[in-house]
C-alpha cells in the first residue's frame, strides 16, 4: 500500500500542470535517468488511464468549448480504452518510463493507409503524448524511433500521422525527424472550428 501511494505521488508530480496548474520541475530526474522504452502490456492499462487523459488535457483542453464533448474524448484515453487497444493484433502501444513510472506513450496501427495518398504498406501513429513535466528532453523522438525500428521489421514502407495545424512546434519537430507534409485534413471531433485544421505527415522507411 505504501509503495503504491509513493508511486501515485510520483506520477502526480510528473503530471504537474495537467491537474493542479503547478509545473513540477523534473529536470534533476531527467538528468539522472535515461527513460526506459518498452511495449505496453495489459499490466500498464491502469496507469495509462491516468497518463493519457492528463497528457491530452494539458496540451489541448483549450481546443474545446463543450466540456461534455471533451470528457467524452478523454474517455478514449481511459484504462478500458487502452485495454481494448492492446488486444488488437495490428496495434502496438509503446511507453516511456522513468523511475518505473510511465511518463509518455505512443500508439501505432500497422496496415493503415494515409488519408491523402492512400498508399499501401503504411502504419499510422495516431497518438504520441508526454506528461508536461518531461517535455523537452527528446522522449517523444525516442518513442517514435523505437516504434519505427519495429515497423521496419514488419516491412512497413512508411509511417504517417496527423497533427493540429496550429501546433507549429510539433510540425517543425516532425519535419526535423524526417517527415514530410502530405496535405490537410480536419479533426472529426467538435473542437473550436478555427482550431480543427490538421496536417497529415509521413516518413518513408524503405
């Protein structure tokens, strides 16, 4: 019980601004430890059910005027949602851990064609999120490279994702990481109309 409480407090400190509006400085932790990257299992879904909604809300809660719609969208990051996701044979979920605490995750769907060119041999990366307290340390890039390395083993020709058009920093990062922009799309959920534009990007692997 005491160990679980300690783990819960550590997770809350990493969530930081996503829950109480206070940014917790994790710089000493990041300097001390290299994140461990691994494929998620059923044992991770409860923790992912905390990390997923917190990471999304910290990044994109301001996109939503309708709090009920936001709550419904956050439910797609629930432990039950992750449990169903992990059971799908074409889906893999990768996590980054620090001090045995999940601080970020990536999902990949093998066999998903991009919506712009509809090419075969693709894999979609629909979600890659980090907790606020660990951003800026290259963990997102490491998660992406880990997933891509395994995609190559499955003879995947390219990976693709979409990103909010207004997220200029994220778009620039993906371009630095070898992605190219394929074209525009729209977020299907009821966010503010002026923020619904998205850009599809892809990275060739072969």
